[in-house]
């Protein structure tokens, strides 16, 4: 799709989309559309109040003006995330009806309660992502819509002074949407279509295309390095493990060095502590890895001035005679020993080796791990926010701000010392499960913290509730690409701090 910014309307597109927010700007925008279309303003205000997601479509016969006009309600004071969500849902619902040339009308302060960058970025990101099709494995030929064609054209009309900012926002919105769609494919793919080595291949290919280095360690190297925790999870698997290391060197030698570690469990049966319900959702247990892969790709694509390292320890967690058994003691890359109480607490095992390796080999200024780690965080925060764990107040504030700005929210939970006592083992250095039905997300975070070597700027994000959920794309749960926008928003801020 060709996207162009204009600061006046030379030629009207076939369909003109007019986002309208409730409140002070409503009447002004309606008045402009009334003048342009020749339809009385009172008729428009009767039928359209600009409620969030409200759509009012009408035809005009005014010479030279778009024959079809879509008023799109944004509700009151829409934040960036609202604009994105509403455009995404609009594109998804109306994609079959949209022609190959459309326009978005943002002239004359129609964008009153938000910045023009946010309006354009949200609209482009939302519109493009709304064209996503989840039916990856359907045999019936896909019905593509006109907007997906090579010759599709999107014209965005903004005020003159906003021109340059709007152009940059288009690039950000488009680049983000394209990577998010690729990440949705990764998370929506079932295990037989997305094993650890397939994830590694994805990373290699993405690195080649967008400009970051990828190294993949296989089983023998993982063993040689002494990553006993990672190997313990892989013991019950038919598939080889992959320890994926990615490095993007943007900026200069002063640019901050950020390390991201993502839980890459391509399928979680629970192991011998087997899951009894909703196991099919566990194809999404690589949601943390997907966030890291997507952030690597998008950071390289946008050429952000930052040194970014991504690590994904990838394997499935399966059942076999060779599987680790509750009660076993395993070693780890850090040298610390772990008593396995529950084989379903496997994510923290692969992360233990992931964060220890990241810390030792790359010494990042900031280290963040992301994981679909516990049902407990879903109990606490539901599907509204990821759980944030850190002892660094600045990092906490920066991550929460990025969460609010991107709409991929975070909420902090405590990491007090006293929680650690639940993780003490009688026979090893630590155990992988407290055995208690309380504060499971926190004790999991305490477990990972034990392997960070007291890194002063480490944060753990438990994204079990937000990586996979309800969306317009599917009847059941599906991927959300949570983390990609959150982390790139965060990285843009720290790179200039
Ligand atoms: N992958 C799960 C966590 C999960 C639960 C993700 C729901 C997405 C939705 C994780 O490996 C797990 O099984 N956690 C256990 C830990 C327990 C055994 C200590 C849990 O949360 O029940
Ligand atoms: Zn598990
Ligand atoms: Zn898991």
C-alpha cells in the first residue's frame, strides 16, 4: 500500500474516513464535513455522536468530492491506544467494503486532544493491522480486499505545519504494524508449525532482512556451556532446543546497551506435572520470545540509536520417560542448583539460564525479561496489564510510562525480600515452586531475580494475561503482539535520555 501525506486536498479519494472525537472539536469537524459534502450539519449530528467505534457512512454527489464518507467515532479524549484500537477494529469490520483508494481527513485541528503524530501513527498502525487474517492454515482460497492490492493508496490529509511529523509517524505506524502481524503469526502458530528450530530460523531470516546478527546455539553447545536448567526442560522433548542470541548495534559507543530475554516455550504441556485444562492455549507460551523477536526486528528496521541484545531460550516442555521429575535437582549456567518441585514451572528455568548468560556475556546497562510465566499474574491483573517486577524505581517509571503511552500497560507488584523464603530448598540452592497457592507471580519473579547477579537495572514482565487474548481476529483467544510497541516506545525514550 502506498501511503502519502498531503496538506491540502487536491484530489479526493474514493472513500474519505473522518475520525471524530466527542467534545470540543466535534461540532467544528461536523461543520467542515457538512460544507464539504453539502449535507446539513444537523442531519449529521442527529445520526452520529462520535461514540467510540461508532461508524456512519453516507454518500455525496458534490462534484469532485469523495462519493463515500465514513465518520468514525473516537469517543472522548482518545489516547493513542484508543485511536489505534478503533482504526484496527474499523479496518477489520469494513475491509471488504473499502476501495483501493481511501483517505483519512485530519485537517484543521480535527486532532484536538492528541498530537498529530499519535493520530497518524495510530491510524496507520490500526488500519494496517486490521487487515490481518488469522486463517493461516485454511485451505479455502483467501478473499483479499482491495486495500491489500499492490496499487492500493492511502492519502492522509493534515495541516501544513504537521507535514514532516506526520510523515515520520506514517513510517513508524507502518513498520510497527508489519512486524506486529508477523509476530501474531508466530504466536498463533501451533507447536507443530513452530518448534524451537523454526523460531531460530525466523530470527536468522529477520536479522538478515533488517540488519541484526543472529547466533543460534544447539543442544551440544547448550550442554557444553552448562545450561542445565534449559536442558532440564528440553529432556522430555523430541525437538532440539535452541538458544537464540541476537545483537543489533545502533547508535554509538555512548548509546545504552539493553538486553531483552524472552521465554521461548514453544509448547507447555506442564511436563510430568501435566496440565489438566486449556492445554491448547499453551502454543502461546513463547509470547515473551515473540515480544523480544518483534522488538529486535522493529528496532533494526527503525534504526533506533541503541545497542540491543535479544536472547530467546527456546524449547517445548513435554512428557517422556526422560522428562525431569518433580524432586530432581538440576544445575544451571550460573552454577546454582535448582530443586524441581513442579515441572510446569519451566519458564523460570529457561529464563534462569537466559538472564545469567545475558548478564555474564553482554553486561547490559538495562536487562528486561518477558514471559508468559504464571497463571497467578492473570488472577491478580486479569487481561488489562502485564505484571512489572523491578527494584529500580527509574526503570519502573520509564516502563510504566511506555506502557501508558503505547496502551500495552504494566502494573508493578512487589519484590520484597520476605517472599524469597518460600523459594528456599532444603537440598539445593533454590526450588522452582513455593508449593503455596498464594503470590505465585511474585515468587516466580524472586526465582528469576536469584539468577540476575543483583543486576541494578533488571525488570521482569509477566505477560501471561496479555500476550494471548480476545481480539476481533478470532472467536477464541489469539496472539496480541503485546510488548513490541511497549518496548520500542521504551527504547526510543532511553536512547535519548
Ligand atoms: N505457561 C504457564 C503460565 C501461563 C498460565 C501462561 C496461563 C498463560 C496462561 C507456566 O509455565 C505455568 O504453567 N505456570 C504455573 C506455575 C506453577 C506450577 C508454579 C502456573 O502458573 O500455574
Ligand atoms: Zn508451565
Ligand atoms: Zn509455561
